């Protein structure tokens, strides 16, 4: 089975459409959305309704911290994120809001764990910013493979039984074989707001038969997304950062 992973869509229609089209062209059997469907971007309604339709077709969908903030509030967010969420609240009906806030925090599928942030406390939204946090997460789950988002930076962490975790930055389009003797934590990057100094949208593909993972990047119409952000009077930083991937 070939599983396509999408994380941190952040209401960016153009980026999400580009990733979905790329995944369709490359072929896959299942979609997994790792949370943060909304927040920051100008198309929360379109992105939410699209994910809802994908779930109806069999996709697995998880809750991210921006999705949860519709109910939990934005006290823990910075001013830019808070302003975007306040605006987003006005764009969604109760139906979409209830959908987003009721999504599960994690899902276990055979040897794989899907979660937005981490395995040790999914609802606290702590970040995995390096091998130390990755090891903590891997040691607190029996799953051999963990797939997550949240940091917006593609990264692969691996750990053997008697060795500490190490990290690796995936090369776009290059297959990474995953040894059955190791545990892995894969951060699939962000569809709608990359933060690794690359503006192209990110998604990932895992093959359960070949046991390999490939990170893909897709260019999209950033100018259109930026114009929508400005037309909605969202913070200018949200438009500018898309061009630089930061």
C-alpha cells in the first residue's frame, strides 16, 4: 500500500490542490491528513470541505493545534496566529468547526502511528525540533514508524535499540529505505506554509511493501495565495513568508 501524507495545510488552497494533483499523478492507495487544516491561510472553508470530502472517500484525518484552537482558544498562540484564527472563526459554520474540533489526536495503523505533534502528549502540542524530542516520542510508543507534522520542516529521525536518535534531512524525490531494525519518526513538512527556506509545498509518500519513504516538493501559485491573504486583511507577514519558505 502506498500512503500519501499531508500536514499543515493551513488554509492554502493553491498549495493543497498542487499537492493533491501531484499525489494523484504519482499514485497512492490512501491519504492521511496530519492536522492543521486551517489557520494562517485565506481559504479555510475550501480546505476544510475538501478534507471532509476526502475523509468520505477513505482518508484518515487528524486534529492539529490550529484546528483545536477553534474550541480551546488562542491564548497559547502568537499575535499573527491569533489574528488569523479570529478571522477564520468568521469564515466557518458550526458544522465545519465541529468537524475540525472533533477530529482524533492520533491514530494507530499496524506498525504506524499518525499524530500531529508528538507521541508523548498529543494534546499539549509540544514540538519535535531535534533528536532529543524525537527519541522521547519514539520511546513512548510501540509503533515502529511515527508520522507527524507541526514543525513545518521535513525531517527524518531514526533510532536503533541501543543507540540514541539521529536525524536526516530528506532529499526531494529520493527514496529512503526504512530498516525493520530501527524506529523512525518522519516529519512530513507543510503543505501550506513551509518553514525550511523552500517555498514549494511539501507532502510525503510511504510504501508499506517496499518499506521506503519519499519526500516530495511541489511549486504552486504563491502569488494568488498572497493576494487572497492581503484581500482578507490578514497580517502581511503571512503573505511574505510564503515566498521565502520561512
